[in-house]
C-alpha cells in the first residue's frame, strides 16, 4: 500500500512541475516591455509544501512617475518572486495597469 501512495505522490509532483513549466514558458512570450508601465498587476500561484494546497494571489506593484520601472528592477522583482524560499511560486500573468 505504501508503494502505491509513493507512486501516486510522485505522479502528482511531476504533473505540478510540468504545469508550472508550461505556464512560465507561455508567459515569456506574453510579456512585452512591462517596465514601460507605472503599475503592474502580478498574478501568481503559490504551491505550499509539504501540503498539497495551491492558491492564487496577486500583487500590484507601483512605480514613481519620475523614475519608471527599469528593466533591471523588473527582472529583480520577478526573480525574487520565483526564488522565494518558503513557497514555490509560479507566475501566471503580468498585466500593465493604466491610470
């Protein structure tokens, strides 16, 4: 019975990894100069371990009008979101917000 549970958890983990990779690959083609905007809405999925619960959250990032978001700062924010140590984060979408 424990062999069955181990195989089942391994299959679920593989499916989660593939889904995350698919979302991130698709996202790369969707982003066109997000640093040109003053506000971005970042929608991301948090996969908490060891539990199997996933939930979607979002964050609005605002940037000063005088100093727009630079490409380096944007990449730093995305990297920090993806490399959070406590949770596994998969970015679902990034949308520019217009005032």
